[in-house]
C-alpha cells in the first residue's frame, strides 16, 4: 500500500492536466468516481506512483517521479482516464453533444454529457457538479508543449470553472 492510499481506495489510471504540467498516476478513488470527483469537502486529489512532466518551454522541472502527489482540484483543467468505466461508476447523463471547449491552456473536444433539458450554451453552468463528464475525448494544447501530452481519452472530466468558451463540432 502506498503512502497516499487507504484500504477503501480504488486506483484509477489518469492523466491530470494542470497549468504547466501533466500529472500521470493512479488516482485513489474512494466510492464512485462521480461522487469522489465532485465531493466539495475535498480540496485535493491524492495520486500514487506519479510522474509529473513540465510542459512549458524553459520549465526546468521536465520530469519528476514521485511516490505520491496531492493536486488541488481547482487547478485541474481536465482529468483524462486511461480506460472507460461503467456508467454506474461515472454517473454520466445519457444525452451527449459533440463540443469543443476551451480552457486557458487546452481545447478539449468530445461528447459532453448533460441533462435532457439543458441548453448547450449553459450546460457547464447548469450543472452542480464541479467536473463535467465527456467521452471520446481529444486534447489539443494551445501552446507548444515541451513534453508529450495524451492526445485522446475514452473518458474525461473537465473542471467547469476553467471553461472559457465552447462551440458545437
């Protein structure tokens, strides 16, 4: 058991996009993924077996190997999962719209899940969830990264507070 694990935590392989870095590791999920990601009592995510890559040109922290890392939820632009999880784990709503959303550092294109009556223009702000779910995701950096980024993911969650604009694809 790693330093940041608890007996009830389930490891989920992820890449987390934060300003200037991509964090690859095992997210120690307690309970269902959707509940864990959106739990407002938790301000950080705990990861195990972590590699952190510096993305911005000139960043001297090009690569770090760590046993564990805490990442502030508010700094997460997106959480990219390496594998699809069952719907009962993700809590994704059935309606999808193919959208491109923009954060300060990334364009994330995918099938974003939302409620049946939600307007596409308001989908992120109509949700009470901090993290908005998407499937069949592609990631495009809006800067020239000095390290490789994941270009796609079967499942991702984007923090609604970093969404600056979006459009249908």
